């Protein structure tokens, strides 16, 4: 066994350290020998303060090998060397195996092939026990970068091993569900941002089990079509309802591939859009009018105006500015349900609505909109939704009329909520996990790996931390 000499002059502490390295290395190599299968031996090793290099040579008799193509006898054609990274005996101190193996040539057909290195993990340049170590670290939710830094193994190799772990877990989960005869009843579909520049992906979740069934790049009809092409439609045969928002055209594909399933438009997207496009727009319009009145009153104050009139105008300006500020800052007061407001804010809301007729109408319609989603009788829901749309269209408030005109086209999906009270909320919450995963990983270059990670993160054992 050989050791590197390092510097020619060593202090006592250096000598002690190198002595410890020699003892630990010898013990570690003995352990390594147990993990290397027959037909390989370790003639030499070099250990330093920074790394350990171990030579591993093949000793397999040629007589034991036959050609995999014709079964003929072979001879050693070459003895190439490959390097493998092994589990280090001290973290941060790489261990490298220089493996010399046989390359054979058939004496009959001329076919050449390499000797199988039994302790090499397939498709990588690491040993099987190093791969096992990486798997254990990854299963404890360590990031790819953290594992790479700890093991000294390239992040690409760690990522490949992680992908295999995830694929195996997803396959096992799929087989468990199919063997149990499980069929999803309620689905949710939504999109999420992947990269800057408006690049999106579409995600489908089983709302009952919490599993992510599919993730695909894009949010177009063509992109979502791949879900139905890549998923066994028999597995989706018992789907009763699919929750989605109204922004995408996902409904057309659900109607085509799952005609038995009801389309349910998400209440929270609907209410959020109402708060932004109707209540918010009308609030800002009212605030703008107060600002314009104040500015016009200022222009009316000249040197020729009587002192009494000037004082009255200044008071009006102050009042208009006060109302402008009050309405401008009332966003959350108007959006919250009245019963959740404090006494002070409830009084403030009452004062605002008293002085702004359009805001009063829009706020009342907002409360009624929320109540419509609490209905559980489809027949009653159909009647009440029609009343709401009619009232909105007769309000003479442009923002409210436009909103009602657009949403009336999707009325059936709104009524369906009464029979299937599901939302995309669970999927929206999971999208936050996706954002965290992107932030931790500083983004992902490989979409396939990222999509697999999303599905893997939704597995019950991973969600609940029971791995």
C-alpha cells in the first residue's frame, strides 16, 4: 500500500494527522474490499489530506467469459481504466476508484464488449454504495446542491439518481391505487408560472387523494390535450366533476374526453376577479371623481372671489380630498365580509356606502355572489344565479354589466358548484410548494425532472414526511 509523501518537512501535528489518515484509510479500504465483488482486487491506494485514490484491478479468468452474441471463446482485447467515485470515509474528502477492467474480443465472430463492473451504479460514474448513500440523503429531503456539496459528486449524477428514486416511488404509488381499484372522483386543473417571460405549465390534481396526476408544459388547448392522451381514460371513467378557472379553455377538452363529468368553475377565481374588475374598478373611479372635484374647486379660487366663498370652497376641497383618501384606502374594507370587520371598520364601511351609490350596489352584489356559492340545490341555484345576472345587467354600472355579460356564458359551470362544491384551492396551495421548490433549486433546466419532482412532492408519504 502506497501513501503520498506530501511535503518533505512535516511538523509533529502533520505527522499525527497523516498517521490518523493512514489508520482510517486502511480500515476504510478493508471495508471497501467487502463491498467489491469477486474478480477484482485492490493492489494499491494513495491517501492524502485532500483525497484518496484506490486502484482496483480485474482478476477475472478469461475462461469464465463467453461471447454474448455467439457463445464463442474470447480473449482480453484491452485493459481500459475508468474512474468511479465511492462513498468517502470522511465527508469532503473524495474517494476515487481507478478501476482497470477487461475488454474482450470474440475469437469466433469478432464482437467486442466490456467486462461488467458489478459494483458500478448503472449509467453513472459512482459505486453502488455511493448511490445508496445519495438516495438516503435525498430521501431525507436534502437538496441536490446540498447532497452534491456533501458527497463531492456532480449534481448531474445526484439529479439522475434522484429522478430514479422519484420514478420508482411514483410507479409504486400508481400500482397501489390501481390494484385497490381506486378511481378519482374530483379533479382540479390550473396553470402555474415556470420561468420568467410568461412561460407556464398545466397541472392536474386528484382532489380526493391529493396526488398530482399530470404536469405538462404550456397552458393551451394543445398542451392540455396531452393529459388525456397520456392518461388511461378508463382510470378517469368515474370522474364526477373537474374544478377550473375561466381564464383558459380547459372546459372544451373536459367536455370532449370526459362528457360524464361536470365542469365546476372555481369560486375563488370568480370572487377575486369580481373584486378586481368590478368592486376595485368602481372604487378607483369614485376616488378619481373626488380628486377631480377637488382640483376643479382649486381652479375656482381666484383673487376676485369673495372671502366667504373662498372659505367655503376650501372646506369643500378638504372634504373631497378626505373622501378621495378614504375611498382609495378602502380596498380591503370593501372586499371583506361585513361580519368579519371590526366595529370601527364596519362604521367606516357604512359611511362610505352611504355616500357612494355605485359602490353600494357593487358591494351588495358582492355579498350576494358569495352567498350563491353556498347553495347546495342545483334548481334553486339556477334561479338565484339568473336573478343575480339580471340585477347586474340592469344596474347601469358599466363594470358590473360587463362582468355579468361575460360570466353568464359560463352559468352552467357556476350552477354546478351547488352539486359539486369543489374548488381549485387545494391545487393553488400546492402551487406555493412548487414556487418554494423552484426557489430552493434556483430554477430547473430540465422540465422533465421538474415535473417529476412536482408529482413526487404530492405523494402522501412526502407530503406527510413519513418517508
